[in-house]
């Protein structure tokens, strides 16, 4: 029997997929777009995501362990849904490869500034490839290990108690905010990753805890984000925060132990793991879609092809601004998918139910 | 296998060989003295900078390399500096930046900005002002001490622990400079014959040096600036009417609270600074007895009176120079709505606000020896 994902692993997998390098710039993005005390705005995004997850969990209950592909194909002939699959495949693949590129470009601000970024990307992609071909169960095991490697860094925030001043938070709320709509999309992308649970339906243990686990994963992401952002708002003055490219990296650079200082490079390398899981999960999702299009193809070769194509695509944007713009655009589409796909599934599932059992009241939650 | 070898070779792309690197430890910035006193025409244009860096060398304990260049920008200087040494200059180990007084009077933000931008430079790098020429101070070897860069760095760190000067790093300077409710400060040092000594605290308006707190008053400034522990102060009681009496007040723990009251007419602010100090007295010369409870109370009062007098004097001095170095603006800001604060010209209001300091002194102990009164 194939091993199934335990809710605990799902929570961690969701957390690891959601959080990535975004956290390094998130406080600044909040300051830019949400203004004074922008960290509070994170709560709103958390609630929206939680609602979206509830929507997905509704679909999950009705789906009863079927994969989203099965549900869709129940309604349409396969040939008709292939464009949708190709769309999803491309989207997920692109998000995977561009976020990898983003990590590397930021990494190069600090280390190996003159090495060609694509060389480093080979390394990251190789790691990702090796994980992907092992299947989702092993990915989640790796995610759990990486999780423990990274999560302790939150404790480093204690270091800033000394210089943290409540007075720096000011008594203004959301003043000097700008481009709230664009900003909201940018901030929302920081939470993306939870929607991939849609693909995990057939792999999860059939227990009630699955969706709760997704909520917990999301809550964990939210708590990490809000803690880091709160500390940034209290540690820096507002105008300073607005001008810092990567406030969290500066936070880390400020840490000094009697035996070591300038640990930001070490910690940033650790964040490779959270980014890696994000990359892996998106590419794995792309692979799932690809397998649906070509069910008979060899999985390893398919994965290799996806990674190779992703690699080639990521040659195109070369500087951070371009990469950010791409990722922004892709993120917006993905937000659409995160809401649209479960809605579509719900619609199909309800229709299907009506067709199969025509006399039951469908408004009753099952 | 080939692939593996290739992958591993990627790591050789960006090499940093320790022996070939020159880790700068201290950088000094001055206006170039040759152009400083030139005609007014030139003054309007950009002025040249004199920039020096020290690189510790390992040949002997105190050996170091000092290189100097003049240039219009600090990055240009870096290229010129680099052409004078066989080492690759890197700034990852930079500890201290010294700014000459004449440059500080013109503004140092553009240099700080360059430093903050550079990812290899730690936000903990110190910002220090030199009363005089930073280059001269840095280029001299002080035979009784460590190599100059290290000597300065350690001295400033030690002094910061005893509250004589605030520890001002790039991060703190930038934070206060970019905050509209506080003005930045930095320690100021000067060169003596065989030593370097603390010369007080430089007070900035924006990024320009305006005035300084005298070295004897730095602790009074510490009371105003925030909470601290571990300070030592000599109280000259003649200031509070007792001639020829002195108290050494040590092991101090001080807390500061600021309350702002607005009067009904609006734009009239009253700042209440309450300072709570606890400490011990081990030395006293004068007529009172350290072991008499009544007298102890009296001593507490006298010290409180002294601190109150001194802090209010200092606030008045800062108001006169229009530098809000203790950050009253932050507290006023929190009293106001966003629109009110933005419409308020804090620089204009600040010199005229009323400030009172309330000081409460508690003496924890009077040492471990008692004089029995005969």
C-alpha cells in the first residue's frame, strides 16, 4: 500500500511551501504599500487565505479522496481539458523556476556576486529534481527535516528586544500607504503555496485532520510573518524601513554573538531549504499535471523535461527587478487559480452529486 | 560523474583567498584640506574628500597599512585606494568610520548612505566624529596602545558600556536620521599627544553636525536619551548650594519616561521627563554623614536636584540649537493624528516647548563599611 501523508506533515509542508525568500523583503513591502503600522494588515490577508482554505476544504469533503483531475475528467472528455492542464502545468512550472531564480539573485547580493547565476541555479535545480522524482511522501519527509533546520531562527528575534521600541511603531495606522491594490497582490503572493493542497487530496490520509493541518500551516506562516514584521517596525524607523531592500537580512546582520557575528549569510543559506520546498512543490504540481496529459510517460523523464524547460525559461529574466515583475504577474494568476479552481471543483462536485443522487438536499453540508 | 565534477567546480568561480584580502578596519573621511580653504567658486562645486583606510597586517603585533586617497566620492576613493596596495580591499571587517569635523558640519548622509547600501558592510559599524582631522588622528601611531583602529574601536565600546558615549552604529544613525521625531547623535573624539580621548557627544540636525555635549556632561545626556544601567557620575554639590562637597554616584540604573501634555490652545506642548535613578554611593566628601538615615535622604534629594538642574540646562541648550537629540518629537507625534503631525513644523515648535525634568533618586546602598558616630 502506498504511504499516505499524515496531517502533521501536511501542516509543515504547507508552511514550507508558503514561506520562502519573500519574508526577507515583506516588512518593506508592507511599509511601502500599507504605510505606518502596515504589519497589522497581514491579519486581513491571513483571514482571506483562511477563507480560501475553507473553500478548498469544502471541495475536499465532497471529493472524497478523488484527485482534482478525476473530478474534472468526470465532466469533460480528456481532450477538452488538456488546455487547462497545460495552462496549470506552465503556471506552476514557471512559478517554481522563477522563485528559484529570485532566491539565487538575492543570494548573490551577498555571496558569489560574480558567478553566473545560472550555474548556481543548476545546483538548486538538481536538488529540486532529486526530490521531485522521489514522490510526494519523501518530499514531505524532507520538508519536515528542513522545517526543524529553519524554524529555530524565529528565536533570533529575541535578540532585538533590546533595541525594539514601541514608540517607533507610532500611533498612525495605514497612513502613507500607496498602490494598495498592487501592494495587496504583492503581499498576498507571500501566502501562496497553500492552494497546492488541491493536488494532495489523493495522497492524504482520509482523516478529518487534513484541512485542519492546512489551517495550522497557514497560521504558522502568518505568525512567522507578523512577528518578523512587528519586530522590523519597532526596530527601524518608518522611513528607514521603507528604504531597506531586505529588512530581515539587515536584522540578521545586526545579530552579534560573542563567538560569531554577521550570521546573515549562514541563515540565508538555511532559507534555501524553505525556498527549495516551494520550488519543489510547484514543480511537483506541474509534474502531476503533465502526468495527466501523458499518463504513460516515464515520470523521471517527464520531471527531467519539466526541470529542463524551467531552467531554460529562467534564463530570460536576468535582474532582480525583472524577476520580481515576472513573479508578481505569475503570482496574480496563481491567486486567480487559488480561488477559481476550488470554486470550479465545487461546482462540478455539486453537479455530479445531483446527477448521482438526485433526491438529496444539497444545501446540507455533508 | 562528469556532471558532478562540473557542479563542484562552480564553487571555484568566486574565490576569496584570505591572504590576498585586505580587511579594512577603520575608514576616515575628511574634506581635503588642500581644497577646503580654496576660493568660494570652488566651494560651490563639489569638494574633494580625503579618505584613508587602515588594514591590519600580521607581520608584527601593531603593524598596519594606512592608505590615503583624495576623490570626489567614497567609491571613487576605493578604486584609488585599491591601486595603492597589493591586497584586494574588502570591507567585511570594517568596524569604525571616522568623520572629520569640517565634513560633519557639511553633512555626512551621502557617505552613510553608501555604507548602508553595501551588503558586505555590517550595520554595526560605528559612526564616530573626530574633533579635528580624522585622517591625522587615524594616521598616527599611539605607541602605548594597540594599533590605532583597534584602540579606537575598543575604547568606544568600553565607554559605551559605562554610558560615557552612546554606541552609535550605522543602523542607529540611519534610524534616527530618517525618523522625523528625533535627531541623530554620535560620539566625538579628539587627538591628544599620545592618546585619543572622548570629547563628548556630537548632536546633529539632519545629517549636519551642530553642537556637542561636553565630555563632563555625557552622563546627563544618557539620563535624557533613554534607559541604561551601569554608569558612574561625580556630583559637584556646589551646583546645588553646597560648596566643596562631592559625591561619587555609581552603579546607576536609570529609567526615563516622557509624557507630553498639550494645552487647549493647540500647538503648545509641555514635555514631562521623569527620570528614575538607582545607584550606590561609595564616596562622599562633605559635612553630611553617609550613615545617618536623615542625611541619606538629604543626599538623595541633593543628587536629584543636581540631575534636575543639569538635565534641564541640557534640554535648554538643545532647544537653543534646535536639535531634538532625545527624541521628544517621537512622543509628540504619538499624541497627534497623522494630519496634525504632518502639518506641524516640529523644527519651528521644538525650541519653544516647555520641558520639565522630574528626577527621583534612590540610593541602594552606601558601601560595606560604616563610620560609627562618636
